[in-house]
C-alpha cells in the first residue's frame, strides 16, 4: 500500500490553475526528487501534501489518513505523519534549539519531558549538532539552522518528510552539510519527497525523479533514465539550460 | 481674592495629580483588557467577529476623545443612569484606549512572519497552541515599545476629562487659576507635572526599544 496517494489533484490560485490533475503514489522508503522550472507547481504540490495549500478537487492521503480541509482533528492527525522542512528554515527564534525540537512532541504527542529531551538530544547528535541544545537559532549558520529544522521535523516521527528547496537559501559552502543529513535519512529508509535544484544530488539519492511542467507531471522515472535520456523536449530544454 | 501660597498651589495640584494617575491606570487596565479580547477575536477566522471588531476600532479611532467623553457623560444620563464624572471618564478612556491598543497589537501579531505559522502548522499544532507558544511570545516583544509609548498619549488624554467636571490635574489647575488670577504660573506648574509623569515613561519606551533591538 502506498504511503502517499494523490489522485486527480487540482489546485488554483484564483483563476490561475497551478496544478492540473496530479496522480502520484509514493511507496514506503521511496526517495522522490521533484524538479522543474519555477512556477511549474512543484512547491505547491508539496505544500498540498500537508495541507498548507488547499486544493479544489482530487483526493490525497498519507499513511492512510485522508486530507480533509477545515477539519482540525483530521488535519492534526495527518500532520503528525508528515514532516516539512522549509527553504527559509522557520526556526522559532524565541526558543532554544532544544525547545524548538521539543515543542511539538510535548504539545501534540504529550511526550514526557524526560523522553522528549532524550529524543531531542539524540536527533541533534544525528544531524551533527549535539552541542547546540541551548543555542538560539540566530547564533547558528544557515546550514546549522536547517539541520535543526530537520531534527525538529523528525522529532514528530513522521512517515514522510517533505523538503521544499531546503538548500536554496544557503551559501554554497553550507549546502553539503545539509544534503549529507538528507542522504543519511534516505539511506536509513525515510520516505522523502524533495523539491530541489540540486540535480547531482537528485541523481545520486533519488529512486524516482518527477519533472513538473505547467502544473502537470510531465515526465517521471528513475534518475538515470530522466537525466541521461529525457523523452520530452521540455525536459531536454530544462536540463540543457542547467549546463550539467 | 483669596491668597494662595505657592505651597497651597503645588499641594492642591499634587492631590489632583493622583486622579490623573488613577484615571490613566483605569484607562490602561480597562483598555488593555478590552483591547486584548478584541485582538484575539480579530485573530479568529470568523468574518462576523472581524467585521464587528473592525467597526469598533474605526468608530472609536474616528471620533475625538473629547466627543466620546461628552457622549459617555451625557449619553448615559439619557438612559437614566446617573454617572459620576469619573465613571464617564473611565468608560470613555477605556473605549478609546482599547481601540488603539487593539490596532497596535493586531499589527504586532501580523508582523510575525508567515513562516512561523507554516512551520507550527506543519508540526500539527492547533490554532490555540500556535498563538500561545509561537506567535504571541514573538508579538509581545514587538508590542512592548509601542504600547508603552501609547501610555503617554493616554496620560495626556486624561486632561480632557476636565471638560466633564472630573477634578483631575487640568481641572484643578483651571479652578485655582480662576481664583488666583495667575493662570500662566498655575498652568506652568500643571505642564511640569504632566511632563514629570510622561517623560520617564517615554524614556522607558526608548530603553525597551533599544533593548529589544539589541537582542534577537
């Protein structure tokens, strides 16, 4: 049974239809890279999966939990199964790194303070920031902040992790440290959907690459097939423009 | 003509200053409580609440405080409620203060970046939890300097309560001036007292602003 199931999803901003019928099934442990030009709807698709964007028609479920807009209980159940990491980190600036990670497990899952702290420390170790438990976000580099954001998402023990251009706001020398963490997650069997501009990374880590164009899944397949033998002129043009 | 020594003048003005301070506190506590309730209603997604709060704010921001005080004083009288001047002044100032504080605080909440809402939504927090643990703590920091700054406006605003016969600093000053025929001296004293009351508050607002900008 697929862990993410999307069928006939359509989404408009006003009169502008940005997703024109998306069908997608993601298996447990699969790593999916979504590529495409800006405005092709790739970020919007990702944001639909955890209900940050409302869609007009179609169905979507994660780990068997259907997405029902305007139903707070259903939304809360679904979001506990979907983690999200943003381009702009979005750490809570008034809380320490440790508290950033512990906030949601404590509130939403009712985790005890001791368990919660142990988990937060373990996750910080895992992203290589074991000593930053008491630091604040603005004392960290962008790469470190993004790794904290990943740890924060993992603390909810999600079935799926969504990564929305998570290295796009980073200085080039900091991209590697974040991608290494994501690669480790992929190797450990985490189900990942990532919108990315890092084509080499997508080629290396992804099981499947989705090329989106004008609100549709234009081409989809294993990375070798897509990058080495693109079938459509749009993907050929997109890859050509990147000077790979 | 009655003879007033400087000490008589200052003593009477200082006694009246208590009422100015009292009225300011009343306005600030009452206005703060009502303003907070309004701004929280405003955050709810209900269109009706939003429209009501918005109309309330527009109404009390759009009518001069002086006129509001007249309306509170004479209006309540029309309904057969015999209002003491301090009650009418308290009500008028509470309405006025709550409208402005609601608007100031709404702006502070709106200035918390959208990403904070999105990140906390993604972590399955409820609206209440987002407000309580993520948005309000950040908005509060932003809100302190303009709120304290507005307190100065409220303190000066209490002078208008003199027109409905409330014996606060300005009214007592005017009464003494009428008796002594030395209005310039008296109102200089009155001005000094307002300044002594407001200036530390202004300084405190500046200090808070610097402190908040220095930290995250």
